C-alpha cells in the first residue's frame, strides 16, 4: 500500500473516532441537559477510540485470531 | 472551462415516482450504477466457459479467487457464507471507481451518501448477524480478554466508541480518496488549457501539467482499485468480528 493511501486510511480512523465522540456527547447533552459534561467525556472517549483504531489498523496492537494466526489488514 | 467540482453535479433525467411527496428521480448517478452492474453481469455471465479460459473469462475467475482468498484469510472458512455479499460490494465499488475514470463519466463513489449506505449496510449486517449467531455472547466484542476489572468499564466504553466509529471511517475513506483524486485530476488538466491560451511559450509550459495529468491518471487507476480492495478487506475484518466475537 502506498504511503499516501496509508496516511489517508489512518487519518480517517482517528477523525472517525473523534467525530463519533463529538456526535454522541452532543446528543447526550441535548437529551439530558448535562452540557458540557457529556461532550467532554465523550470527546475524550472518542479520541481514545480513534487512537485505538489507528493503532489497530497500523498493526501496533496485534489482535490474535481464534486459530492463532495474526490478522492481516 | 467548468470548475473542478462541476463533475460531481447530480443531473435528474426523469422522475420515476413520488414517495412521501418527494420525487424519486433517475439521475446520472443511478445511470452509472446501472452501467456498473451491467458491466459486472456481462463479465460474469456473458463470457464463454471454456476449459482454457480466454482473457475475459480469466478476469472473472481471478476476481472470484481474489475475493475468496481475501475472505478466507481474514474471516476463516466460516466467513465464506458471506462471499456473495463481499464479492458484490467489491465488484460494485471496483467497477464504479474504474468507470468513473473514463472522461465525461460520473463517479458514483464521490458522493458520501453512496459510500455511507454501503458502510452502514456492512455495519448492520455485522450487528444483526452477530447477535443472531452468538446471542448475548456477541457483546464480548466490546470486552477484551485479560483486562483488570478496575479499568474494564473505561476500556469497554472506548471499544464501543471504536465500534461505532467504524462506518464513519469506512465510508469517509473511500469517498475522500475518490473526491480528492478527481478534483486534483481536473485542476491539473485545467492548467493545460489555461497555459495553452498564452501562445507558444504557454504551449511549452503546458507540457508539465500534461505529463502530470497522465501520471495522475495512472495513480488514480491504482487508487480506484486499491480503495475497492481496502473497502472489501475492511468489510471482511468487520464480518470476522460478527463470526468470532471474542478478542
């Protein structure tokens, strides 16, 4: 895979996590009126999820499969 | 000269009917989807079946082998029950991307609604099949094994967010790659016309953007095939979670 494609892929993973965190935090606040705490917590969680996504797709965190082989992506 | 994003305009050809007061139109996007599906059908059904395959027949066989190997290596033999699903997605995205490279054609995947629909279809397939097959045990996908109990709630929350962000990154990646590539191509091709209008000196200068456009076209062909592959392999990886939920 070319470097550009890899970069696009990893940045999409990170941004995806943060955006989902934002959307959920915002909806949570709107629903329960807890602004801004829901946004703060969910953004942090989303950022962590984004970093986790990036590390998974970059292969830093290995995930073992049931038959013991490593997952390739 | 049209502006670089003119190529993404949706043109309505005729109206098929109304649903809830909104017109359902047959657009250029729909036309190119039908062309892609017709092309796939022609490739898979229309080619002759001989023992020694011809060019088109070996192309059809190669695409089968390629997707089957990809699915087996990521989701195991059990994943093969999803072969028609993954194969349809791969071939559709591949054909739509490659047909979009033909000048004056329309690239369906440059609209995020298309890629988001495909990604959400995969997302819900994973959830529904995961629960149908594993029951509550599917929730193990959110609980990695070997985590101390006191940080488990945080890790589970992060895993849930990670799972929910999948359709977003899945769809944005294909959409952004195709959109950016087509805009770049159009901008560089536009420079040729601008420089060419300057007379003899401009003609010499236009050689640079022209050669870049040729090179970019080759790169875009690579990106079109690669993104179809990436979309399909991510589908396989996500389906693997539905089949084997434990980490």
